[in-house]
C-alpha cells in the first residue's frame, strides 16, 4: 500500500446517488484521468442511479482523513 500511495493522488469525488449528494475520497495513480476513471467506476457500480458531479484534488485535511481511514 505504501508504494501505491506514494505514486498516487487523493481525489474528492462528488456525485449524486438516486438524487442524493455523496462524496468519496479516492486514491488513484498520479497520472490517471480521475474524472474518466470515477465516471466509469460509478457506472460499473451503480449504473444510471449515480451521476458524477465533480472530481477535484483532495484538500490536505481530506487527504489526512483518507490516510487515517476517517472518511
């Protein structure tokens, strides 16, 4: 895990699930197209029930929550 984390970036993913706002913190490879990867994952997991709203780099506080598994 440590090696993967060093080569990754944590993203805040905002999406709607059945019309309700949700947020994930997700680590992806540093060179990944985060928006495309998360749109594909939401489609795979939830089909038409989820809609991607935004993907942005996580703040330092959010990244800390992710690392400490508090999100």
